[in-house]
C-alpha cells in the first residue's frame, strides 16, 4: 500500500510539473506572409476628392452629367508590386432590390507603380504610360458612368496591387482579367460610391 501511495504521489507531482511548464512556456505564433518585409506597413488605400467612401457620386461623373471618370488617388502600395489594376463595377444591376448581374464600368490593368492617381475625366491617351484597357459591359474600352435605371446603386472602385506585369491580354473583360491576376494579388482595396438618378 505504501508503495502504491508513493507511486500515486510521484505521478501527481510529475503531472503538476508538466502543467506548470506548459503555462510558463511562451507559445510561438507563426505566420506566413508572401512579402514579410511589408508586415506592419499601411494597407493599400484608394480615395477620391469627388466623394467619400459610401458617399454620393456627383452628377457630373454620371450619365446625367458629363459622364467622365472620377478622380482617384492611391497610397501605400506594398513592396514587390509590379503593376496595378482597376475595376469599377455595379453589383446592383438592374434593381438593388433584385440584382441580377454586375455591370462593369471600367477596366484598367498594367498601371505602372510610378502612378499614384488618375485625374478626373482622364482620356485614354492620357492614361499613365504602359496602362492597358479592358472592355466594360458596353463592350467597349474606357469609362462609362453610373446610370442606374432603378433605385440607388453601389459603385465599387476596386484597386489591386499585383506582383507581375500582365502584358497584352487583348482587351479582356472583367472576368478574364480577374482570372489572369488571381494568383498575383499582393493587396486590394475598394472605394464605394452611391448614385440614384435624379430624374
């Protein structure tokens, strides 16, 4: 009996010692980052001087106005970025209450990392050197402004930082561009504007 009791006490002592060791041993949390040098850096940001995030897009940038592109500015492009891509789309078409499709308004890619903005109403010829265009839902290149037939729609301006220059894709639509850049996205951000036709 004495031997059994000694064995039990020894087992309890060992268990308590292991438990204490587990509590005092720091737990190491490991992370995997495609570009560890960017850890702690500011996130990619996209803004417009024409409207705030989730604010109303001014009429001049819509089909009821001059139908020109909004001014855009971006900061904190991550290290390792070789090019940028921009997709502007409306997921609320044709009716926000019963959306059936995403209407694409603008498709740009291979924007150089030296560029930090696009001015309002930028013409195709004035895009940053090297920028390529895809086709929108009107089956043409260039910008097409908001023109919602029903209700107040959301317009997502999505900017992507890529680790590659994609090269000639023969004026891709939004789906083809997304497929081409799927495995190359280092960071992405969005700016959402709202619009409802005035008439």
